[in-house]
């Protein structure tokens, strides 16, 4: 949010490492607030779903964050990173499929 308000990453890179104290404080406070809200939502979600389902959702969230950061920061993908991401996505898909089949058999 702060990066959007401050005209994005190019504006941040243009400072070449010298950040005004107000900017650092604003980034720190915004980051702290967003992390607190993330924790509140996580505990609320955990109260409503099973721990395994929550873990699967968390895995998907991490993959999305990794892919977004690769796109935004133009990070090169190493083969090991690609294998890890594919493993996480495939594992999540297989778990969801197995859980759906188990639910069908119970009915």
C-alpha cells in the first residue's frame, strides 16, 4: 500500500538507499498493521475450517505470493524453486481430489 501511495517501486529505487525517516516509519506502521490484520483473519479462518484445510490454503497463498513477487520484481526462477512450487500446487490438488472422493464415498 505504501509503495502504491509513493508511486511504486521505481520511485523507491530512485532514492538509491536513502529513505526519509517519515517514509521508513510509515512503511513500518503499515506493515505492522497489515500483519496484525493478517493474523486476525488467520485465527478467524482457523476457527471455521479444519487445520489441514487451513494448511492447504496457506500453501496456496505462499505459491501466489512467490509467483507475484517473481512477476513484480522480475526474479529469475531457479529449477529447484520451480520444482518446489509445482510440488506444492500438485500436492494441494491431490489432497483436494482425495478429500472430494472420500466425501463422495461417505454419501
